[in-house]
């Protein structure tokens, strides 16, 4: 039996924005992303922190970076929680995780575009 899980957005926050316009990008570049997920059963929240980095192709030289956090409220998150060997385990359906990641990625893109507007990299 499928359980309906109610969720909503609690907070969207830009944590970091970095740009180095002295680096000239005239060819391919690499795009990397990394997500961390933090759960808090007590306040029924899940936070996705997404870091995106633009680097010169095949180097570790970053020319632009953004980090954002989107926090979601999950109604009755404790009902999705169990304890195994003293660790809190969350059984969150894959579809909900994918949806929340997609929303987080969209927020990151929007905040990144706003912050990069007017720079030489605004079209990346």
C-alpha cells in the first residue's frame, strides 16, 4: 500500500557564490555537482545542500562555484524512521528523494543565474 507523504519547502538559501572572471574560458569546461542530504526527525525536515563547480577542462582550476541549500518539511517524518544498531535510518521513497533533488537543482540553477548575471560567464 502506497503512503501519501506530504512535503513542502521550508527554506531556500544561497550559501556561497564564487566567480573568477580573470580566467578566460574559450573552450570546453567541466561541470561538477555534489549533494549532501541532512535529515532531522525532530523538526521533520530534510535539507539538500548542492554544490556546483565549473572548472577549466581536465584541471582543478575553478572559475565559478555555487552552494545552495533547500530545506523541506516532511509531515510525520518520524513515521519513516527506524533505529538499527543505534543509528537513525530514514526510509524515504526514491521518488520523493528524486523530486526533492530536482527541486533543489532548479533552485540552485536559479540562484546561480541571478548571481552570475552581468558577469562574463552569465551564459554558461
